[in-house]
């Protein structure tokens, strides 16, 4: 009778599950190799948490060998956005997340275990649903929305768990003949799992990060096939993970409470249960409490935010590595010149609790990452960003390419490496005062620190312009500033001023500051000697004249 019910429920499914078991045979894996997946929904922008999870999956596969594939879970068609798959593929590819199998754009895929889009696997899911009905492990449910609301109200009055289970599962107790009659009468239905779980019993499993976990068994008769013929997430992902031969499911720990149900589904379908690894979410501190990074509340939750801000890909990746493995930071300090791919990721070193998102830490990581780049790399990546987000700056960078690279090369090697760039949007502040088109068009406030008398500043600048020679080496250049200092009543050495402050107006550092501020308007710049060489005598003269006027 159950077979008759199954045929009546899904009359258009003519392929037995044995067909799919033969079609998607177990993979030819070497000992220890794994099959992992990233399985997002095409419902909008890529979340930082999604990038985090996909990164972990990729690193795990690289560590073990095997296959990493992209599956698109689009059974919830209401939330789907246009070009959602391409957005996922392109956003992840930007961060070096490239898949061995799966979707490569909206329409194309690679691999022998597809389709890799769930909406194209409808017949496969229905075949397995039909199998469960024939086995008496699933049944059609004819309850309306009003029926379910009434059930919930009754359970709330009785102060018992809400849900569709045991004696509260009205359609579960219908005979097969009654079900057949209702279908023949045209009543609408969905398909539910006939759970054999007992809520008073416990299920135990070992999570790859969180260790031994115990939950009550699942006794809910969950929906496995909706009225539109598409499966629910719970059912679809179990069938997919089995047929695509997934060995490890690495996902966010919001799914951890669903493990009893998922293990039950695997078992009832006769599938091998994969190993579960649940990753704690990226958290944010707010009003003294921690919460998950939110798509709605936090702009930094969107991966596109980092592109717009100009935070380099390598910086975001290194920050995520910091969150993944606590030993990464020490590794990076000891291996400044090594490529990120040389770090040995270890899933066992992941924290079971949520990592706290720290924007200041991210920018600090980014400063160090950019400091390791060559001037040419900074120029190329910065220009790429500026062409989209700061066209005026991009125009000047291209117009003065060699000059700009020269500027960016100052203090890029040696003991004191410059770390004044944490994101490409910082480049305007770093470069704009070095371009005459911007510098000469703006009015600046000159703040000199110790020396503020305008006549005194003018005298220093007039003396400096007389002796400055772009061909001087650094020692000769600085000795000339010392000579000017001595001539105008300032100490040649800072230590002399500190010993006898009453003898001097100030010291050579104060005089140097006047030169720095008059020519750049900044109290803090990269090495002044190198900066002035890059500017050249003509630009220096124009800037000093601008101040004096």
C-alpha cells in the first residue's frame, strides 16, 4: 500500500534511487583526502562570515587533498536576486577562493556530480522522497495554515513543546487508504518525514571543533517536500551531500542544533553520515555585549565594503587567518617575506567560541601587509582602486607615474619601514600634498609646533633656499640645516639645547620642522630628505614662495 501511496503522491518520478546511486558513484579518493563544499544561497552580497567559512573549507582541502566544490542552494526562490550566482563566484574569486567543481557563473558548471544548483535537482530529491514514502518513512500532510496555527495555540495552552510530532502530528496517524482518498479528492499536501526519534533520548556526536556534543533525538515530523515540489533545506542538503560524496561538512555553528535531524535523515535514507565541523561566527561587541556580525547593522559585514574602502585582498585574508588560527600572528612576525600559502592551517587550532571582529586590528594587519609590498605593487593596486573611487587622484597618479612610484618607495626598505597606508583610500592623504595641482589650489593652515613667528619662519626659509642642492647626500643636506640653525641662534644639536636651553631659540629639529611644514603642510611625513629630492628644487621654491606670499 505504501508503494501505491508513493506512486500516487509523485506519479511523474519514474527513476528509482538506484539510478542516482549508480550515476553518482563514490569518488576515487586517496587515503585521507576529503570532499568539502561551500553551499551559499544566491540571495545578495557575500557576507564576511561566508568568506570566512569558504576560506576554512579551501584551506582544509589544501591541507588534506581532495575536492572543494561550490553548490548553490536556491530552493527558496523568493529570496533569490538577479545574477546572485555570478556575484558569489566573482566575489570569492577576488579573494583567491576558486573551486575544483561547481558553478562558474549563472549557467555553467564543471564537475561530474552536478547539477550544482539545487533547483535543477528537483527530480533527484523527489525520487528520494518517493523512496521514503514507499518505505513508510514519510507521508503526505494535508494540514492547512489554520490547522497548524490551531495546533500551536493548543500546545501553548498545554505548555508543551510546539511543533508537529507524535500525537500532535495529525496526518501521521491517517491510514494509507485515508491518505490515498484525500489525494484523489484533490486535497493539497506537502510531504513530512515520519520521525522515529524519541525526544527523551540523547544523541551524541563528535564535532571537529567543539568536541563531544549531546542533544535530544529529533522527534519532529519536519517538512521535506514543499507544495511547489521543491525540498526544504534540511532534506536537499542531505541528499546532495550524499550524492556529491561530501566527507566533511564545515559550516557555521548556527546549524549545530540541527545535527540530530540531519543525522536522522542520513540514517533513514541509508547514507553514511559525514563528519561535522561547526565554526563559531565572527562576533561584534555592542554596548558591552557580543552579537553576530549583522548584514543589516554592520557595513563591514559585506565583503564589498572592503573593496570600497580599499582594504587589500591580502589584508582581509591575513586578518581572517588571525581569527582562524591563533598561531598565525606569530608565524607572520617570524616569516615577513613568506607567501600566505606557506602557513600551515590546522582545523584543530580553531577556537570553539566566536572570534571578535576588531576593525582597528584589521587596519593594523593591513598596514603591515602594505608595508611588505613594493612601491610598484602599491602603485598598481592603489591606482586600480582610485580609478573607480577617486578619479582625480587616479588621473594624477597616471600623469606622474614615475614620480608617484618614487614617492611611494620612500622608506619602503631599511630598518624603519613606513606604515602610513592601511587602505587605498589613505593614498589621497599620503599623496595629495605632493601634487602641485592639488597643493597650489588649496589654502592650508601651517602649524609649525615650536617656531611660530612669521618673520622668523621666513628667515629660515630664505636661508634654506639659498643653500639647498638636490645633489647633496643626506649628511651634507642635514649639515646645511645645522649651519642655518647655528646662524639664526638655534642649537646645532638637540642635546646642546637640552643642556643649555637658555642659550638658544630652539634646536635644529625645530628648524627642520619649519622646512617640513612650509613645503608639505604636514608635521608628519616620510623621510624629509627623500621627499625633497623627489619634489625637486623648482617645486620646493614654488612652495616656499607660496608660504612667504
